[in-house]
C-alpha cells in the first residue's frame, strides 16, 4: 500500500510492506543519490515482515517532486519529521532508519521523535577521500539503540574507520567487499545474493534483540 503524506517540505510518499502480526515498524528512507529501489531497502522490505516487522519505505518530498538533487539536511529533517505521525499511526514502536543521507536524518532526529531505535545503512561517515570531515557526532548522538550496516569497501567510511567498539553506543555489521550500495565485485568470495542475506539476517537478529 502506498500513502502520500503532506509535510512542511512538500508531499512525501510511504510504501508499506505489512507484517501479519507486527510488533514493530521499520521506517527507512533513501539516500541523496537514489530512491527506495535500493537493493538493501528492497531486501529488508521483502524479508522483515516474516519476522513481525512492518516495513515502511519513505520517499522524501524532493524525490516525490521529481528533483534530482537532495536539499539541505535541515529540509530533509523537516520532511522526515512531517511523515513521522503516519509512521507512528499503527501504534507500534518505530525504528527510524535509512541509507546514506537517510541514515544521517534518522540519527539526527531520533531522540526528538521518540524513535525506538535507529538503523543506519551505509552511514556516510565522511565524504570520499576526506576522513577529516567526520560525521561521527551525528551517529554517536542518536541517543537510542543503533545498528550500523556498512560495506567493507565503502568509500564514505569503511568499518575500521568508525569509532572504537569499546563503550560505543551502537552495533556494527560489516558486509564483506560491499561498496556504498552494498554491491560486491564478482571476484569476491561472497555472492551479491549472500551479501543481501547478511544484511537481512543481521537486521532481523538485531530487531529481535530490541526490547
């Protein structure tokens, strides 16, 4: 089911993938360079309803309007806040999620929106080749249980570049050889299908651990 939601940034669109007996909602948005057709978002929408998780894939207003360039972070946050009442309408705890720029939005707004947790897919820790321009503060400031799923070869931040594990307020799953879109080269020891299974299995396990 697809639903159009009015926000202060313009109309957003939510595509629902409902579980038969849901206990949680995972709301996930896209990045700055693509839409909800991203392979990881599609895989989660297909797999998680069987685990009692309704998945809501959210298209930000700029995508709905057909624009090719994402607006400023503040506008992205406005769009996400505007769609939140529709995401919370089922009366279930909502995991705030997204890939790339969408992951940053989820982290920045989680506490204010009362998100149950954050799922950060391909969190862009820094611009490619510019590790000094770190966005770690956004991730560390989410304020709720957080899972990062990161490709081993992501130029926006490889897993080893993330803040040390000791005491960090998030979990991290590495997808071997994955790039920013979780594509793996044909020469890799895992297939593309297996890479997506690692994402869905890891997220399902993490969701099951949430209170």
